[in-house]
C-alpha cells in the first residue's frame, strides 16, 4: 500500500499491526498512523538480535505520536519507550548547547580548549573524551560529542538556565499518562560536579519517549507541544527557545551528520539534510545503550525519529548502530513517488 502523509509518500502494508491495536485499541481518532507503524515494526524486527530496542516517531508541529514500538528480549513491548528510563548519553549535550546559545553565553564559533582529552574541573572530578582534541569551536564540540567542551559550556552557563529548559521541554515530567517520568536531577539543588556531568549526558535517565518529545523543539521553531495520541486532542505549544536559536541548533545538529568527522555521519540520506545527535552509554560491563534522534530538515521538519538499542555487541554505539537504523526508517518514510 502507498499513501501520502504530510505530503510525503509512505510505503507500508494495508493491515494495522498488532502494536497499533495495543496502543490505540479501537479508537478511531488515534494519531498512530498504520503506515508509519508498519515501518517502525519492520525496523524493530531487523533489530531483534539485540536485547532491547525502541523507535519513536513524532510530528513536531502538533505533538502527535505517529509511531511507537519496542522489543524486550525478543518480545513485542509497544510502550517500552515510555516505561524504560535510560541514560541517553551525549544526546543531552544538545540541550546544553541550545541553552548556552539562547542565553548568549557562547556562539557557534566560540573556541574552547580540549585539554588533550583530560580535564579536571575540580581535583576529584576527571572529565575525559574518547578522542583527545585541542582547540575546538562550539560546533566542533557538538560534532565531536566532546564531554570536556560541553562541560566548559555548562560551567559558563550555570545550572539555572539548563534546569529551566529541562522543565519547559518536559524532561522532568511524564509525557503521556500512564507512562513514567525518567530520572532527571534538579540541577539547582545538586553538587556542581553532578550538574556538569548531567550537562554532557551522565547521571540522567529520561525515557526515550520523553527524550524524543523534548528534542522536537529543534524541529518545531523552538516550540514544545505536549505529546498526544488523539486527533484533535493536541494541547497548545509553548515557545521554550527562540526560533533563531532553534534554527542555529538545526545547523549545528546537521553538521554532526554532514561532517566526515561527525559522530552522526551514518545517519546521512542522499539528497536530504539530516539534523540529529548520537548518544552511547555503558549500562554495565558488556552492555551498552546506543541511540540516535533527529529529523530531515527540508523542506521543513515533518517528523522526529528516535531509535534506541540495548546491545551486547562490542564496538557498537549511537553512531554505528542507532544512526544507520534511523536512516533506514527515515528513508522509508520519505520514499519519493516513482
């Protein structure tokens, strides 16, 4: 079956997947789109060899949940993305950089010392990068996914603006009842070293559903609209960063994919500008969480896609496992007419 959604030709099947029935029941006004859901289920089947996987697809302009699915130890778990609290790693750096741009603390060209890959903000808090860098611009910090660079931006910014942004984009609350809220510390009431670690993606555990909804501000002109699964049930949007900051973030996030030295290079799609961010977190010895969240930028962002994968495969991360999966999903969602 071929049908058009938001002006894009989608390729799918005529039947409604079981997961959509679980998510929507018999509700005729459910926002879960059968064709999008089919693409989600198809990719989750492809990821079945991994321990857990989730995919979220959101329309950033309305907050509508278009597709959602999960696999947990080989079994279908449609709401897993709203129940699993997990550290997304470096994806959190996007919010730190956005808050810093919004508050005029840095510019894209602001230079920061990479400290050769090892930096102690205080004597007992060693921050490291996987690759040692010298002088970096803020763009480089996001492209390289530098912990040290982001930590230095966070020190300039202070905890208050970042805590406020987390609250405005819903990182501190459950996106949909009866889904849970993840664990996001109140940066105003924690040790400064912990606040710095949260800023670059440590000691913070939102759910993937929260994360995808929050990240949608970069695709929606800086506006955040709460998630909805009911057509006509969308709630008003709130301007949480300026449209100018959102556009600047789109350009920076696009560079993480477009640049050959970017961590998101494997999310590239021919003929499209993709903006997004990788994240990887070691859950325990031999088990990692790899995720990527992003969106095609032109002609205008029509959806935000998050892919998260818990894997025991060595050497896999957000850039090498989740980013290619994201690219496959978006490729199917944007297949041009023959």
